[in-house]
C-alpha cells in the first residue's frame, strides 16, 4: 500500500503549483505555434487548459482533422486572448472546457462569466457549432483542497445557464466523472485533477453518445 508522503507525493504537489514565468513562456510558445498553423476547416477543435492540452484527441477521430487548442494552466481570460486564432480556422465543431484554473486562481465569478460570454461572441456569424463542456470534478483526497467541488458546481451552473441563454449545447461531463461522493472518480485520474487514459476514453465515449 502506498503511503501519503515520500518523493512521489512531493513531486505531485510540486507539479500542481504553477510557476508564473514557466507557464507564461509555455502559453506564448503554444499560442505562437497555433497561430502559425495552416490548417483550415478542421472537423473538430478542442479548446481549454491542461485537461484538454494532455489529450490525444486526433487519435480518437482518425478519419477527421482534429486540432488541440489546450494550454496548461490557462484560464477563461487566456482562452479569450487567443480565441481569434481558433475562430479563424472555421472548424465544423468546437468544444470548450475551461474554468478549473479560474477557480484555483480565485477569478471573480462575474469576470469568469464575462470572459465566457466574450468567447462565445467571438463565434458569432461563423459556421462553427460551439459546445460548452462542464468543468470536471476534482478528487480532493488526491489533489488537495485547492479546488472545491462546491465551487466547481457554481461555475458549472453559470456555464449551463450561459449555454442555454445563447442556444448552445451544454455537455455535462461532470456527472459522468464523479463518484458517489461527488469527487473525481479515482478510476479516471492519477493526481486528482487531470485525466488518465481511461478518463479520456470516457470523455470521448460521452461525446460519441451525443451523436
């Protein structure tokens, strides 16, 4: 049985603590790479933070062109500041998942709502079908108490309301990933925040059921 503590635990906690300079470098590097892409009219684009960033979405849709526009530690404002690149691709579908880092970094909930609305408005007049995905639960036993699932629910309520008010489809992934205690099920994570392979498979399977 693994005990809480030791070098593996320390490494996990260190990885969970953001470094402003490191992540600024990563953000602008990824943003630059995205902006220099020549792909137009992909079938799908996934937009978000590290949970999106770490996903190998193209492999789940081998017969389609799929772009990953996730950047680790990103927040809704960060997505907004790079959304024009995404919009310009004219993708058939776009899947947005963002918010857990807004919770981590104590973004004002009204500011979060305004940023999400601005992201949605960026797609106005375009042919892309935008899907708003819920924020996933967190397993506090593994990740710690930096993110409360109560706050996740509050942010998800906003996302669902915004989607409904704007005629967009809201995808409640949260319900598929939580255990009986409302925590991110250990089957789908290693660190309590990010998804493992089974987690990504469940994500894709859930999306496939919507068709």
